[in-house]
């Protein structure tokens, strides 16, 4: 596996592989955002068409960015070391 790791770290490649633990994944941030969108807009919304849904989502994003956006507080403190 050493040669594979060296290959993946080669700086001349167009694609860069970065390995992160699952608990630090950017997907967690996306899941938080979609949870907010679902709870504050989609569940309570009344949409007449897909274009209406799209427009309301874009308006919510603009509103959220103006008034509510802030960094997510990440509370993960690591896994305990089993002895």
C-alpha cells in the first residue's frame, strides 16, 4: 500500500485525494444545512410547482445568508481510546 499512497499524493495529478475520518466529513455540514432547510421551509411550505419550490428555496437561502448564517459549532471531541 505504500506505493499507492505515494501515487495518490503525487502533486502533479489533477485530482487530489484527502482522507478524513467520517466524523470530520464535509457531508456532516451539508446534512446540517439540509436539516435547517427542511425544518424551516420545506415541511411548512406550500408549493404550487417545482419552479415555485425552486424560487422559495433560493429566497430562503438569500434570507438565511443575510440574517442567520454563522459557522456551525463542531462539538466532536474524539473517540475514547479503548483499553
